[in-house]
C-alpha cells in the first residue's frame, strides 16, 4: 500500500510518515518544493529503514492509493484545487486538517466556522466524484509521533464511505498504542476537528501533549 | 455545601445527586412537580443515607449555594426565565445541558447551533448579573452515575469565573474515578457540549456507555 502525504514535511505529516514507514508501508512525502520533500524523505528513510520517497504534492498523489492531507487550513481549498487533476475515483483522501482560527491570525484554541460544516466536508466538495474522503488523525499530538514509543490516543474516523473508513482505521492501528474508532458519518468530523482546539488549550495551560481516549465501549468497538 | 439540581428527577440529575449525597453534600432535588421531587429525594436518601430533600425547581434554587441544571434543551431558555428571580449573585450555576438536535425532533448524534455559541453561553446571558456560570458534566454517562462504582471519565470544566470553576472541579472529583480539567473559558463549552453528541453516536453503534479521558497532561493538570 502506498501513501502520499501532502504537506509531509510538517510535523504531523512527517510524524505519520515515520510511523507508517516503520510499519512497512510505502510513503511518498509531498511538498510544494520537491527538493525539501526529497530531503525529508531521505531523513525518514535513514531513521526508519523504510520505503520513503519525496515529490511535489500533486506528483506525490498521482501514484498513491491513499492521499493524506496534513496542511494548514489557510491553504486548504487552494491546495485541493491544485491536487484535483491528480486524484482518481479509486483513491482515498484522508483529511487531518483542523480549521484553527490561527489560520486567519486568531487563536489556535478556536476554530473557524466552515460553511460545509468542517474542513473534511469542504474537502468532500472539492475532490473529483468517486474519491472517498475520510476524516481522521486530528487529535494525535504530532509531538508524540516523531518519537518511537506508543501513542496514548484514540483516532476517531469519520466517513460516508464504509470500506474506505475501514482501511483508514487499519492504517491508524499501525501506530503503536493507537486504537481506531468508527466516528460515524463525515459530518461528525466537525466535532473531531474542534476537539483539537480544546486539546491545544490544555497543552497551552499545562505544557502537555494531550490526546484523548474514549472509554466505556466494548473491546470489539476498537477492532472493526 | 448545598446543591440544587434542577431537573433532578431525570437520569443525569438523579445520578449526580446520588454521587454527591454519598460524598456528604446536601442535595435539593428540583422538579416542576414538587411531589415527584420529594419522592425521588426520598429514594436517593434511602439508597445513600445522605441529606437529600425535594422541591419545585425555583424553590430548590433559593437556598442552594450551587445550582446544577440537568434539563433537556427544549425547555432550557424558558426554565432559566422561570428560575431567574430565585438566582442571586453569590451563586454558581452549573450548566450540563447539551443542545441535542433531538430537542426539535432531530437526532441525538447532532447538535443544534445556539446563537450564543453553546447552551452554557445562552445560560450566561439569561442569569442575573454576578451569577457565575460554569459548564461541566456534559460527557459523563448518566447510566454509570446511578451505580456505585468508579466512573471512567474526565470532566472538562469551562467558565469565565476562575474561583467558581475551581469549586466545580472539586465537586467533580467527589465522584469516584472522575478527574476534573480546566477547559478554559465558557466559550469552549461549545466543544464539550458537542462531544456528547459524538459519544451518543458511539453508544448507539456499539451499545456502550462511553466517556472520555484526556491523556498526555502532567498530573498537576488534574489537581488544580
């Protein structure tokens, strides 16, 4: 399975790349600047011994089965328009972007109202028909991904495409410590996105790298 | 410390009453119907051996130091207008209400948009000046409160009144298993309220009684 990570030189993208490279997946780091992408890919390859290459964002998407977006919200819609010609109906687009108010000079503890309801639903409007959009990985602290240890956080996965959501939950479980949960339809991404703003508030108040665990569900809830 | 629980005959209100009565606090169960309030108070008194009485909602608020609102959103604004003459500047009003779309015949996995941002912020607009509004207890599964065991859930407390928020965090910690966290300003209640809709979705999909734990914070974050 090959995964393109758009904005893959940033902390969240590089962190996910590193974890998935360690798990044996083929990773293509995407960046606006192909040289930066290749340099970061080289670095992750050295650290993990995995299969990691680098390319310009759109080029990275062309050959990947799964495209993961780890970009700031300020360039979100524009980036999707740029990527659109490279996206194909068989692909899954994983949206991790949170519409933080910091995108327009506001606070990282607040989110912007997105007309469609969430960044993920905006994405669903901007990808070619037939591409499955799955929202996930919003609440994972990037600062924990760059290390090798287990991550004490659940990943809530929202999508209108059941099979694609299933594959993304499997992808989440490749990160040690992570449990993946079915968060229901893509419209629920608005809640999962906003949780990130709350977690950032905890991090600021208490100098932590906060995540969340959902309690009180039967074991099979984390395993389907 | 005396606590009035408005809507205290419902599962969330009765559950909190029972836990706090066990912790030695003086509880006044409020209901529209004073007879129902007294009957439920009698029941909780028998179960817990605590100090529990019942009264009409407004009467319940008059003598309490802390007023906890556990009412469905459909009667929320109207109830606050009814209670207003009984509320005094020295009191703390704890808002647990979630604006579920079920209030207007929609789904319990969706919330309504509240003009002020959240049910808690609406409350802040409707109480007399000087009353401290604190949002908390939204994510506790009521089904776990009625039993005696520890509750595997954190309580996120949001308020613009630091001292009042501190007292409510202390109140939350009286429930075995619960950790209380400073969720920042009252405006953040919008996120905590919406998390409930997400948890209800998990409960429906997996027949659970879900809650949440925040991970990755230093121990002192849960103890201030």
